[in-house]
């Protein structure tokens, strides 16, 4: 399963250490629109750093200036100032976290919208190569990891750095010797941190990749659960899922081991520092070179100094997770697998014909050509049908017409203009597509017909009549407001097909594309759909891919394809008289019937 997953373009696993500086620079770009809020946030963090040292200053003054005299007389203002600073620090921290959360959420909103818009522009080929579950992981889980970094990672580290700077300045301003003792263990702490970073970094990235692979596999299996159960694949699916979980567990245990070593080392260094402070202060207290208040204040600040160090592991976890997520997100954003539009596209109008000129196409650059040197025309108002064995290249022609893919050789012309020179949205707006497998969105029946277009009562009523949906809508208790369920599960296959025709007719296209639209439905519904097709095909240009040859006898011209080539063309009667490939297909299908 893992090897198969690696063939997709957008891999979950990050194999190399990301360029942190480059990634951080790109991430900071999403904060630029909120620069004023960031300046306010920086001021608040600087103020919070100053307030971090104030409790120790009050401790020093209270003990040395008041308790040393054996009385608290005159200490009232100092005590009230102490509580005032605590209240101020409380307000600063609340404001900082609220502002930090707002900036982070706004930046992530911008990123999610950019990702969604980017996905909307990808080519059909891109979605064939990337599972939906993997792409959902990018937009949801990976973006959430970045939000965690902004709220409790990157900016929090900046705040901790300012606090540490304020503590160091306070220590050296009060007593050089005690400051040197308190910070003397810093080199050992830095060495321990660097060792932790190197050993944990790879484990963090691998953990995120394994977790994303589990999400993608789970989404795929749940979406195809009926197929899994039908083929009794519960056991193999469970085994594959277990394999993915075992790999995730192994990576996660590596991160646990890094934590298990790092935390005790930090605790040992912290205890050693306090012991060294007390030992050093003992000599200074005897000689009178140090006061009790200063010692207690230093112990208090030492505890504050090591608090961010203890939280470093958690911060580092968040940062590593976010770096791996950001690399995958930017790899997606850097993808240019799309159908491009020229800077000055021409308007798309259909007045005469669509023409194929020596068109060749392959889905992979060095793969088999599914269309080979095909030439033909679709005049306006004509009904063209395409037949052939599975894999002959019939559906590919529809994909090329709507520019879901671009031709490799040759060209397709609309009224003499290459499709690649036309405005893409207008081009696709000319076509009304009805597929064999109809996709229905969750929501109401009306929403699936309108697809966000303005409701016009007269037009909607006409569409329901033309598509043979009136009877079905009248039977439903809520009419057009009936909820159809996920993927239209509350509708039969035939009803979904009729909804697809209604959706197409409401769009009022100029060209009707039918891709085996009646292949998987019952005879009664097929008869309804045939009546729909007969009504609209006389006023629309129709391009039909047929599975049941009996449905295309009245076509103006039939194209017969084999191995990507157009081998015969003509009316039904003319092709039967030729007694070649098409005639054999007809006799074979009717003999099977």
C-alpha cells in the first residue's frame, strides 16, 4: 500500500529536512496584511517580558527593606503596587492571547481560501493522481498544524525569548556573580537541546507523514465501503490499515524516546543550577556580600528562566509538525498542473462547427495514445454519435472538447479558433454534460438543479417538464425542497439521471454532451430520457457516446472508433450496408440481447 501511495504526485511523507528559513519566510507572508496587529502584539509581549521580572523585584524590596527590619510598616504601597502589577500582567496576557488567536485564525483563513481556490484551478489529471483524502488533509489538518504554530509555537517562542532577555538583564543588573552561576549551565542546556532537535526532527516529520497516510487511506476505504464489503475485503483492508498504524506507532515511539531523555536532562540541569546558586550564596551570605532577599529573588527568576526551556520540547514539536505541514502545503501551492488560459483570451461563441484536426492525445507523457490522428467535424445543429469498444477513446473526446485536457498534437477548432485561445469559462459554458455516473451534491433537489444559479420560476418549471421530473417532484412530500442525501443516496439511479438532465437544461447550453447517459438505468427511465433527448436534440448540437446502439439509429452521423482511431463514419443505414466494424458491433449486441 505504501509503495502504491508514493506513485501519486502529492506524497504525504516528507523525505528530506525542509528549508526552515524559506518556509518561515513564506509563512510570515500570510501575516503581512495584519502588520498593525502584529506591532501591537510585539509591544504587548515586550511589556509582558518586563512584567515577568517585577515579582522578583518586589520580593527583593519587601524582604530586604521591610522584613529585614522586623516590621511591615510602610510596606502598604509596595504591596498594593505588587498586586497592581499582577493585575496588569493578567490583562496584558489576556489581550496578547486574544490578539494572537485572532491574527492566527485570520492568516489561516486566508491560507485555506488560497488552497481551495488553487484546487479549483487544477486540471482533471491532477485529481486523478491525488486521492481526495490526501488533499483534504492539506486543507484541514495541515492548515490546523500551522494555526497551532502561530498560536503556541512561533510567536510564543518570540515572547519567551523576550522574557528570557528581560530576566538575563535583570540578573546581571542585580549581581554579576549570581547571574554567572545561574547562567553557567546554559552551554550544557544548549548542547542537550541541539541533540534533542536532531534526533526528534526526523521522527516528527515521519510521524506527520504516517498520520496523513492513515487519514487518506481511511477516507478512501469509508467512501468505498460498499465495494469492500461486496468483495469480502474487510480482512485485507484491516490488515493494510494495521500496517499503516504500525508504521505510525514506530515513528511516534521515536518521538516519545526523545521526550523521555530530554525532560529528565532539563530537570537535572534546573536542579543543579538551584543547588549551585544556594551553594554560592552560602559563602556570600556569610561575608555579607549578599542579602537574603536577593537570593530568594534570584531563585525565583531562575525558576522563571527554566520554565520556557521546559516548554521547549512542546514548542519544538509544534514547530516541527508545522514545518512538515507547511512543506506539503507549499508543494501543493507550487503545483502548476492546470489548464492555462492565455492573457488575452478570445470570447467563445458557437455559430458554425467544432472541428478536430489530426488530434492525438495520451494521458501520460510517454503513455499509450488513446486518441490518434482523429479528424472530424460537429456542425451546429447536428447529432453526432460515437461508438466503439471500451478503451477506444470515446470519453477522451469529451474531455478534450471541454479542455479538461489539452491535445498533445493537432488542434480542436471552434468556429475556426483553437480552443486554447478561447476564454475557458465561456467555452465550458457552451456545453451541457450528462455522464453515466451522475454526481449529486448533498442538499435539496432544487439546489442540485440550480447549482448556485439564480432561480427563475418560469424557466425552472419548463425544465422540470422537459426533463420528465414533474411527476417525481409532485410525489415528494417537500417537492423541490426534498433533501437528497449524500451523493443523492435517496434517489434511484434513474432519478439521478433525470436530475442531471434538468441541471443541464437549466444551464441552456449550445452543445449537449452525453456520455452513455442511459447505460445503467431501467427501461422505463431510459424511455423517459430518450424522450428528453429527442425534445432537446433537435434544437441543440448533440455529441453522444453510446453504449446501447439502438439509441443512436437516428443520429445524423455515427463515428466508429477503435484503438483511438476513427475508422468508420456515416449514418446507421450506410454503415450497415458497409458491413464492417459497426455492423459487427450491432449484430453482436442484438444477438446478445
